């Protein structure tokens, strides 16, 4: 594990510093009273040229290896059931055994706030809202995509006031944050629709775009798809708003949603490369999770060989063998012969559809078809037919991974398999689900939801943040509980971890506001407290 020792400061102080830095970079003085007028240096090159700002905002969604490992890999990627580390970090007393490591989890705040939000706020200060509303639309989409990951990890966050105060930056409750997300997506969609109508085929954002090569029609689809994702997050806590926002997202007049793999959103270009390849192969810090083995081997899923490499341990070489979360892994090479991820490092390969999984995907057409399937199951306007959406989600994902679906969608017999750990029988577990692949129109709505979310989970691999969110929201797919629980009783083994705790540095530098955030959270600041949308009640 690469260690990244960065000083973590509180939200209020941190934002004050970066805003002062922004002013200094822009050369503001008593003769330069208008920030928007003086956003250029004496060479005539804009300090906030999108070529300097936007690539960084896009790559900061995931970051390079060390940042990504702390931002997502050693939390959500493993909590989702996708992965588990074969490395006994801190003597197995770490995030993966529910002993949350503050020094790891504070990196999420550093990257989300001081990297992404700072740059986006600087664009706003430089007048991008008015001078380039099309580019501002992209900034808002990236802002929502970045910050929904943070609020979904923690709950209440500093959002509306972020960057506006020097100290004591207020936190917003999560409902307020989500309402702001929807309003910001409103602006982004309106701006893009206006630009596309007035400038058909033009791509002024192309030189700065690591996602879509400047195609605003695809950014528009992404905005609508992101709205649909966020709407589904809140369906149990606020079904009225969820339905209204989903229907808005599915209205074809708004520009449509992601439908084919050519629409997939991922970071690729420049010198950026997929950090999971290095973390899994060069560092040997991450392996396949046991649930992936249980479901994909059980279903005889043709995507498995594209997603993971067979085990190399002589005891079971050539098979696919995952590691169960919370396993007491021994010093390397104890579990290093288990299956690792099959991540292609060639970013340039098969850009269309991002086959081979090489770019860092953050939303795919496959996910959106399953969002539509759930919307159709709930009877929402514009969602289509639930079985058609479900099957299309599967076949779209199969195509993304470059495999033939065959009779997969018609398989009504294959089920997840039990997990057997050849290194320690104490980790063994029977299969937790009996759900099959083939659509069953006679099943209950709850069974239909499990089927949809289970296949959605497979299709979203390896994007663990959204997979963990969906598990918490729905309880699906059914995941093996943690083997060793070092939370001291604050996290229930069977219910599993629900959130991350706020960094200690936030208490030090922004303590009063963090205490208010905890009050809004409605429970103690630990991994056992549910975030706002995570409601413990039946799905239907």
C-alpha cells in the first residue's frame, strides 16, 4: 500500500485557504476589484482555462492509485462484495474488519473538497456560469457526481456553504444536499439543451474532455441518468420526490439517458490509467470478493473471465476463488494466490463502449437499464416494460464486457453457490440467495427487485461505491457478512456497515458544525448509523 501523508484540515479553514490561494493566483489587488474581469495573467492565457481545470476535476473522481485506494478501494469496493484485500493491513485491524482507520478515510475529504470542489468553485468565481454556460453545465454534472459519492459515504456534508466561509463551514443535512443535486442537474440539462439547439454538432469542450470527447449530447444523457440514479436512492425515504425526479429524467424531451455502451461514462485519456490494475497486480493489495465467486460461478456467468483472473494457488489453480470480507488474512503470500481483477491497462483500447474495463467507469448503460427496470416495476411513467428493461440490462452489460449472453437470460435453474475457503474452513458459508437469472413474471415484487438488483450489481462491477449504496438501499444482492468484526459493537455483523465516520480533523477544526451534522444524522458518528436515505423497511 502506497502511503499518502497529507495534512487534513477542517472544511472551514481549508476552504478559506484555497479561496485565498485562488485570489492570489489570479493576482487580485486593490486595482482589480472585479474577480470575473481579471481572470487572466499577463500572457493573455486564462488562469482558469478549462484545459487546466477540467481534466483535473474529471480524474479526481477516482484519483491515482494511492488516492483511489483510500477514497474507495479499502471501503466501498470491499463493502459492496466486489473485492477483498489479501494484505493484513494493520494486523487485520482496519476498515475491512470494521475498525475504521481515520487516517485512511480522511483522504476522501481531501480529494473531494480541496481537489474537486476548489476547482469547480474557482470556475464559478471566474465567471464560467455566464461566459460559458455549456462548460458550467459539465462542471455541475461533475460536482454532483463527485459529491454524491461523499454524502453517500458519510451522510450530512458541507455543500451549500463550501468555499464561502473562512471558518465554521456549516454542514447540510442529506435531504438538503440531494435537493441541491436535483436543482444543479436542472441547470446543467437546461444549459446543454440550449447550447445543443443553438450549436448543433459543435464540440467546444472536446480539448478538455476525458469522458466523451466533447460530445454534449452524451453529457446530457449522463445528467439525466445521474438524476435517475439519485432518484432511486431516495425511493424509500421520499417516494414522491423520487418518482417526480425519475419521471423527469426519463422524459425523452430532456435529452434521453444512457442506452448503449457507446454512452458509457468513464475517465480515459492523457496520462490517466486505471488504478485498480496497479493495486491488484503490482501492489497485490486487492483480490476478488467471495460474493463475486458465489454469484458468477453459480450463474456460469460468461463475464467472469473478463472481470477476474483465475487463482494461481496450486491447491485450486485455474478456478475462480474470492476472499470473504473480514477474513484474518495472513502475511503475504497467504491469500495472494486467490483470483485478482482482470483490468486492462491499455486505456486507448476499444474506447467505444470501454470494453475490457480499462477506463475508470462511473456510469454505464447497463446500470441505467436496470434503473429503468426498477422504475417500471414501481409503475413510473417513461420506464418501459420491466422484463424488457431487465433483459436489455443483461445483454448490454454482456456486450460491454465483450462476451456472448447465449441463453443466460433464460436460465431458470442456476443459483449462487456456497463459499468454501481452502485456507480456513471457518470462513465457509452456504449460499445466501436462491435467486435465478431468468425473469419470473409470477414472482413477488420483492423477488423481482432482488433479481434486478443482483444483475445490476454484476453489471456495475468494479464500481464499488454505487454497488455499496444499492446494497444498503435494497439489501441486495445478499452478501456474506464480515468474518471478524472489530467495531466494538458499533456495527452489527449481519446488518453490515452503513457509513463511514467523519475524520477526526473535522472535529478539531470545524467541531461545532460537525456536531450539528451528527445531530442531523440522527445517531452516533460510527459505521452502524444509517444515512438519510437508508431506511430500514420493506422495499414494496
